[in-house]
């Protein structure tokens, strides 16, 4: 297990676990407020920037070039998965050292992680640069006049790889020191520029490779800023100590099964975009990626909440698994109460939303795709919490094995659906994968916490099935906007009543009030 793989190393140097536990309990309320707020703010502001800039970018670039840019945004967003779990391992190994002031060990682990990340990134960049002409001509379909731009763009994307991986790894130190404020500042600045900088670059040149060259510079500045933040919080990191093989072994070993997930994860996450670009066209990528990016951005709430409560799951799993199970149930219900109304609105008003945002022509091709993706997003939002529980329990092997088994099945279904139903088939395959994955992760986490599935688990799966059924029914309603609003409001009133009186228990209502007061205070 993950926590066993390096527990001896931690015990030999720390020896004060009780002090750590007490400190965690005393700072829990402060952490949940500060960390949750930092996570949310750091993701919402770039999202607003995306909403404001994408219509102008689409208009200025045209659908072909915008499809390439949308694909690049997606790829760079998941480049961090290629760092093989080094960043998370860095956080796990350094955090206990901070409490006992082990300066040399912190230096050694940090630089071992950075050298590992740089080596992985450079290797990937070399492969990507060499493969760019082949990918441009043999894999992606685009107009002949765009061929040179696409090849140069792919090379720029490859050169971003070491910068993104190194930035993610360096952020592991900031997380270990609980400097989520610095992480949030960087997200706000560079996340906003990721969408706004292309608008400025267009004024100089409309070529997509020039725009991606400017994004390469942006990624370099982001790495420099993140690295400087690490030196700001610990000046000792400026010096490179003598490194031992042990430090590299600890980083890679503690990553363990996370490495498998991090290798397979990008294939699961981006195979749909790549196949669409291969089978259909880069223009079709835009009609799919834009609504997908919209629903994925809605996952900031479950993502931020799961991240903040991860240490709670880890602590309670070791000392009181029933309490950890209670927290899981509460998180699932909070997520359900928050996300369902948003996704119901997305399904109900998808056409109107995309028309206002990107125009009637774009909405005509993407509105129904957005509806299908929103249904899958409900299941995706649920999966954050059992996933966090499984990793907090030191069982990343469970998610790795699931993803390994899932990949060939998903790729087969995606290929058949894409060939048969086009973009709608890709959206349907994505939704089915998320529903199945969330269900399995939920069953895994329940067995870890209470040793069985339990009636509460079955009840929540049935609630999820009923909710998905409601979204499917809503998708079939084709009527005027006034009637849609009436149906939506009636659904929300019914949903609120059933949630408060049928879904939430009395003790859960009280805990929900407590968590809410902690968040807004």
C-alpha cells in the first residue's frame, strides 16, 4: 500500500504522529475555509476569462484554427498527469519533514523530484517534436493550407511538456507548506492569461503556431513564478544538496500505482478528442471540446471540496472508519444538492446558453452534445469523493486496476459510437464511462470503509439513477422558453423538498449546517 511503502522512512525521522494529529484537528476549521476558498477562487476566475474570450477567439480564428487551439488547451491541462505521481509524492514526503525542521531532507527530496520531473519532461518533449510531422499528416485531419501551422503547433505543445510537469512538481512543495494562497494566485494569473493571451497574439498574427508560441512563453513564466514561490517559502531550496539514490526511489515508489493511473488517465481523458480529430476533423473537435470543457469546469465544486477533505478521509480511515464513511455520505449529498440544479439548468437551456455565448450556428451543432455530456458530468462529480477515499486509504492500486481494465473497453465503445453516431456517439461513450466508473468507485470505497456495500450505498445509487433519469426526460422536452423555465422551477422545488426531507438525515442536516457556517464565516 502507498502509506506502507514509505512509512518506515517517515517514522525514522518524525516520531511525533500524535502531535501531527492534534495539529490537524486544531486547524481543521481554518483549513477547510481557507483551502476551499483558495481552490474555488483560483478556478472560477480563469473560468470567467474563458467564457468571455472564447466567442471572440472563435470569431477571429475560425472553426478550424479554434479547434486546434481547443485541443491544445485540453492537452496542456492534462500534461501534469505525465509526471508519474512525483508531485503528490513530494507533498507526502515533505510535509512531515516540515514539522520536525529536517532541512537537509526537504532540500534533497525537492531537488530529486525536480530532476525527475525535468528528465521526464525533456524525454517527452523530444519524442513530441520528432513525431510532430507524422501526427500532423497521418493522424489529424485539417485543411491542406493549415498543415505547416499544425506541425509547428504540435512542436510548441511538445516543448510545453517539461515546463508543465516541472510546474506541477514544484507546486507539491507549496501544498506541503499549505501555501494554497500562492497556488491560487498563480492559477488566477496564468489561468486567465491562457485564454486572454491568444486574443492579444491574434492582433499580431492570426497563425495558430504564433499563438501557441506565445503560450509556450507563458508556460515558461508560470514555471519561473512557481519555482520562485518555492524559494520564497524556503530559501534553503536554493542550494542543491548531495542526492542519494534513496531519494529518487522514495519518490517513484510512493507514487506506485498512481503512476499507472497517471499514464492511463490521459488516454481515458483525451482519447475522445484525438479520435474525433482523426476520424472526423479538427473543426469537429471544437464542437465537442467546447461543451465538454464547460461541464468539466463545473467540477470545481466537487474537486475543491474533495481536495480540502482529503486529509480528513486519511485521518478518519486510520482511526474511525465509520466516521470517514459518514463524511463520504455527507460530501456526496452536498455535491448532489449543489450540482444537480446546475446540470438540470444546463440540460434544460443548453440551446439558449450556447446561442447567447457562441451564436446560433454553433449552438445548433453542440446543444444536444452538451446535454449528453451534462448527464455524464453528474456521475463524474460523484466520483471525486470515493476516489479521494480510496487514495486516502492508501489503495491507489484499486483505481489503477480499474482504469487499466476500463481503457480497452472504453476505446472500443468510443470507436464504434464515433463511427456510428458521430460527435453524439463520443458524448454518449463519455457519459456511459463516467456513470460506470462512479458506480464502481462508490462500491470500492464503501467496502473499504464499512466492509460491505450497505443499504445507504444502494440507496444513493438508486437516487443517482433516478436523477439521471430526470435529466434524460428533461432532454427530450422541446418547447418554448417560458414553459422550460416553469418546468425547471417546478423541478427545483420538488428536488429541494425531497432532498431536505428524504435524502438528508437529521444529523446530516446539522453537519451540513456546520460545514456551511464554516465555509461562509
